[in-house]
C-alpha cells in the first residue's frame, strides 16, 4: 500500500504528525509512506528510516514574482516528483487549499481529509474524495491519529482496523554530528541543566525575554541547574535580551540545529517555553515540560505527557478561541517569574 502524508509545515505541526507515521508502520509494516513537506520545515523528516520517500516542495516560491523562469523550472521539477508515484491514498493533515491541491496533483486514488468544521480552509474539501469526522476539543496528535485510523479503516474496508495508541512514538533520526553538537553544549553547561526557550513564532505567544533572564538566575540560585537559553539563529536578538537580564554569570546562550536541540532536550532536567517548535521537540524527546501558553490552547497543542504542566491565565475571558497574532490587550502572557518557577519545582517533583 502506497500512502502519501501531506503535512507541509510548520515544524511543530510536523512533529505533531510524526506519531501517526510510527503508528501506521507498526500496524501496516509493508506500507510505503511518503511525505510531502515544505523545504523550510523538512529537516526534521530527513533520513527517517520509516519514510519511503520525502518530497520537498517550496510553495512560497510559487507566489514570488521575481525570477519567474527559475520558479517555473522548480515548480515543474516538484510536480514531476509528486506525480512519479501512483499513491493508493493520501491523507491531508493540513486542511488548506494548497495541501489538498498537492494531494490531487499527486494522483492519489483516494484523498482523505478532515470534515468541513476542522479544515483551516473549508474550500479545500472540494479537492478531497473523503472527509473524516473527528472528535472536537482533542489534542492535535489524537485528532491526526483519528483521521489516519478512520481513513485506513475506510480504505481497507475493515471496521476492526485500529492504530496503536498506548505509547505514541516520535521517529526523529539525529546523526552523530547532532549528538556531538549537543554534547559540546553539555560540556560547557554540566550534566544538570535546564533549557529555556524565549521564542514563539507569533509575538502574542512570547513571554517577556527579560523574565526568562530573571527565571534563569532563579533556577541557578535555587535549583543549582545551569540555565541554557536556546533560540534559532534568526531569533538571536531575543536570546540576547534574555541573557542581558541574567546576572548570575552562569547562563549559556546557544543556537542549536533542530536535531541538535532534540538531542540536548533528551538530556535536560527540565524545559520551559511557549507554543513553539522547540517545545514540541522537547515533548518528543520526553523532557519534563513547563509550558507558558497564551493565545493558543495547551489541550490542543501542549504536551501529551500528563505529568507536564502548563502555566496560563485562566482568570481572563478573552482567551476563548483567541489565536490572535496581534493584540492591543495582551494580558494572557502577563505572568510572574515566581509563578513559573513554582511550577518548575512542582514538575521536578514528579521526576524525582
């Protein structure tokens, strides 16, 4: 059976889909699963032994008006690779017009996706052959799992078909250079360290970088854990701001690769961050988590480990279905350092 996953981006969304790849390969070991993803988000999927083929596309280039000839050449190459395989079915986990269009271009005989109310762009349903109803208010991993399970049940015409759900696995494959990258950071920090990630994609997801610096000092002084502030290279100013507000002289600022970060998180005593890709990678690494969530929901995007903790404002009424990328109020992330630190201590008690 040839299956195509369509989950283009973001990195966090791809991480949330990885357990479905593992579950299908456990249930159907002979299945050949290919995955189409944006080049900018595909790193976490590269060299994955469970994937038959990784097809990298650049849909952003299709919207650029410059270098038209080069763009058209790239587009033709991407489409040739997509159409080279005759897929039995595709599963569109994205719910966008462009993702459903890619599934159709890939010549999938059956194209499964979410029902209308769960699609980010409802018009994309017209390019699907089958729509799957899933339960509302469920974690995105569980929702993706239900979509895949019901799609395969329908395709196989087997009402008893189930995907394994007891232990979800995140198949991520670092190489030796990623492991060495993490080891080099740990040599500087020592074996007892905490990871703090002040980034968050949207401005509204950010807890103040200054507070991360203050939290770093509190963690070192009261828990004797070396604070490591991590950011992507394009978030370096945010990291510098956090570091500038740490006065212990013990805080480390670093910018690891995605898989290097994953290896680092596997060794950390605790991780603190918002709704962002490193948080989801830390969950995948089975690192103890304290999440700081504002405009998005922990129940949907947070950790699947019941011992992990979310710090959030439940005393305000403007967070229901918020998802704002800009806000003139922005009180949901007004959370004190002492509140976050108290939850860090509580989470560490679960580990001890």
